[in-house]
C-alpha cells in the first residue's frame, strides 16, 4: 500500500505495536485503522461529495480537499431515510461518504483490483456500512473493497423536470463516488484500471443504469445481483406535485414548485421524509428532462437504450430462485388482495392492464385456484418472475446484442447464513431476495460460527466474485473449491450456473415461465411504459 505508516502508540517490548495507515491521496492525507479481524486496513466515512444545503434535492457539490489529516474512523453516518421495518426517520444530509478496505499486501507495485459495492433498498433506504457489508471475507481474496452511501428516497430521487431538481441525484452521487475512486484509489494500493462496479437489488438496478448511461465509463466489469433497470419498480415518471403536496401538509401553501422546494430545503429532513411517507410518496430513478448546463444521467426509458458499454465489459448477473417469497410467506390470510397482487403490480410496467390480461396471468400461475394463502408459493413464482427474473432475462439478450461476455447464475443454496430468510423467519427450502449477502459479506446479524457447508459456500462465492473482479472470469481454472467451469451465455445457449450445495452448469432457467412472459410482453408491448414505435 502506498502509505505513510504512522505509529499510533508503542506498547511494551514483548507486545506487538499497532500500526495505523496514513494515505497521501490527491485530496489530502487520510488516516485509517488497522483491522483486528484480518490483514487489512479500513478507511471509514471518507467524504467524496457534499449535499448543497441551499438545494439538498439537487446536485451535490465537490468536497474540498482536506486541509489537515482526515481521520477515517467512522462509518456510522447514513443518508436521511425511513427505516425499512419501523418507518423511523433516521440519518443526515452529511452522508456522502465511502469506505475503503485494503489488504495489507496492496502497494504501489502490487495494485489490487477494486470491487465497488452499491447497496440496495428499493432506492428508499440502506447504507454501505460494515454492519451489513463487512469486508473480511472479500479482502482475504486480494481485492480492495469500496462501499458507499448515496442519497435515497426524496433527497436522492425527487424528479421535477426542472433544472434545480431534474432527478436521479442518488445515481449522480454514485458517479461522484466512482470518480473519486478513479482519481484516488491508486494511493490506497488499488488499481484504477480494474474497477468492478457491483450491487444487489436497487444496487443491481444501479449497476445496469451505469451500463446504459452515456456518462464516461468509470469501471471495467459489472456485477448485478437481483436487479436491472427493466425491473418495473426501478423507474418512474416525474411528478411535479410532490414538493407542493409535502409543503402543504407542513402548512406551506403554494402552487410554485421552486417555492415549495425552497421551503422544504429549510425544514428538518426527518420531518420531510416522515411527511412523504405519510402521503405514500416514494421516489426512484426517472427519465430526466434535458437542460443546458445541467448534468443528466438517464434521459430516456431504460428499455430504449442500446447499452453499448456492455460491448467490452464482462458482466456477472443473476438472481435467487425464490426472490419474492418474503412477500407471501408470513402474510396473514386476510391480506391476500388480488387487485394489489396482480392489477397494481402489472400496472407498474404497463399503462393499461385489462381484465383479460390479468385473467391470463392468474390462470398461468394459479390454474383455477383463487388468490389465497394456500397459493403462496405459486404467487411467489408470479411476483418473482415479473418483478425480478424476467426483467433480468430481457436484459441478458440486450447484453448479447452488444457482444458482451456475460456470466449468468441462479442462487438456490439454503444454509445458516441466508440473510433474507433469517430476517423474515422463513424456513422453506431455497433462497430469497438478499440471501446471498451472508456468503459474501461479514454481517453483524449473522453471529453463529459457519457450518462446514456454509463455509464451503462462502469460499465459493467470495472466490468466484473476486476472480471475476481480477480476471473477468469467475472460474479461470478448476479447483477443489470450484470444481465446475462456469460458461458464459451465448446466442445459442442461455447457460447459467446453479449455485446450491453443488455447482451445476445448466441451460435456460425457468424456460416455460420465461417463454410465457416473452409472449406477454410481445403481445402488450405498445402498452409498455416507455415504449416507442420503431
């Protein structure tokens, strides 16, 4: 690591001294911490940009160079949000930070590949802190891990079609973090020319957005877990009524968008997001209106992009086999609302959904059975396919159209570190949304010692993911840990790796269900949100 080593303190002669690293970055001196659970250093809470308090819903500002030494000791700051489970408003606007985890062997002559991780959370919540995304297991495989915070919800994705608040500020925050890494990571022993952008759920959607964005390319490889920009929940239309409605609820009556935004800029952010929640307002990425002199990110619906960045970018992408089981497994019997499950869900992606279309989808998944608790697994298949799996399959073909080298997987392993199932007390076989996290990251919620089987899965997942970051190939050679060669997809073979107790190469996952959705989308393409006549 290209660092100046600072001796924090000297213990007595028979004890080992503690050495804390000091990095001379282009932004100034940054002091980190030596990890106590492995041979790596941690640089926590480094600011890469700053929110403009005059307009916290708009573009971030560059963070000034450090005048003295910045002590990178604290990753506790998170961006303002309502917690997923309790709806409690927490966080701060002073949150545009990144964390860097560096193996001790990294140096100016031994620059290591960089894995840049974007957290999920439906673009509404989440953070990049160590409680969920601890680096221990990944850095053991000789990569530098970077995790980030970006603005979420109202402050990250309010889209008003105005120069002041054009939308997608959270995605632009990610760009700012990638630019910071490109400029500074070499000082930490990372290779700025070997950056793999990665993420899951909304993070996976973000990865896909970066692949299709026309902005400069700041990464070399991409990993997208359980998400693409074609997911029906991953894009919305602008809504100029949002700040006016929130301001009105808080006692400020106006019909002027900018006046409402200016008012909200001076209100406690926790009160703002709580009010938005009370009004059932959610904000996610949107198609931006272009303005001269204003940086944009997405200016057309994601289905209309050619994704030319995929041409020379190795991509690893997949999903879990029971993505949406969390939605139904513990749902009370009286909460199975047919309209909500089918009509409203389909309405996320289509302008019109008539009764015959809904009937067709229901019949395919349920036969002649009614929507009820006893059909929870069939409903899981529907929701998983529509919300995650088919959007990913649609994107696979787009990547191939650009001659991309794409590795596809289905994660099915059920063990003691399946994060999502443990969180939701699900005992059904298979894997649900976010279950793979526990086999890549150290997580404070997972305190039990891994079983032998779980340790094997951890070794396999971390090795494949870091191999991909190093070589653009998750299995460059067969080994005891990785006994199967993972083949990329081709135009003639939709290869995928089934990740379970065994690693098995298969072809065309859920082919009947995906064929149904191919036909459904083709039949109803003119009703698709974002559709343009050819």
